[in-house]
C-alpha cells in the first residue's frame, strides 16, 4: 500500500510540474494578449532574476509592456494573464477522469489563481496603499508557493479516495 501511495504522489508531482511549464508560458502569453487588448504594446522577454537566499541567478519569462500602463489597465493585465491561462485547464477538468491528471490540473489551476491574486495585489498594494510588499516579487515566493501547492496536492492525491455511500 505504501509503495502505491508514494507512486501516486510522485506521478501527480511530476505531471503537475510538466503542466506547470506549459501553464506558466501560457500565463505570460496571456499577459501579452491583455496588454494589446487594453491598447498597449509589449513583448515577452527572458529576464534574469536573482535569488535573495542564495547567490544564484535564474531566468524567467516575463510579459513587458512597451510603455507603462495606468493602474486599471495594469491590474487587468496582471490578473487576467494567469486567469485566462487557467481556462483551458478548467475545461480539461470538465472531461478528464483519470485521478492523476485531475489532481495535476487542479494543482495548476490553484497555482494560476495564486499568480492572479499576487500579481494584481502587488500593483494595488503599491499604487493604492503606497506599500511595497517586496516578497511578492521574489523568485523564492513566486516559485516556492507554487511548488508548495503542487506538493500539497500531490500528497492529497495519494490519500485514499472518499467512499461514496
């Protein structure tokens, strides 16, 4: 039983990471789509991102507007990028029945919801409350929380399915 439970968690974890790669890229492309939809222009760039806890630089995709956007348009861009990227995953959830895939999709929908909230929240905190919660823009937080979500969902997937009466 233990071996099977561990295998389920590992399969969900690996599949979640693979889906994350595509979902993250889609999320950034959706940012760019919304930038253009609200009347801006921009591009996808690869930017260096220095970790705060270690002397390491990683690289990340980023949708960059060519000109600064006003608060409303930037908030829309920040929220709708990950929210729109979640739509295909939710559509898949409506038809997929295999337990591993369902949990991997849910993990990524939760990750995209996290991104939608922190990205829109970051702009609103800075512009409306004049408060810069710098942790929101650190790579450790931006990748650590999604990794934690994936780990938690993987562990939940390994628990026995509820019995139906």
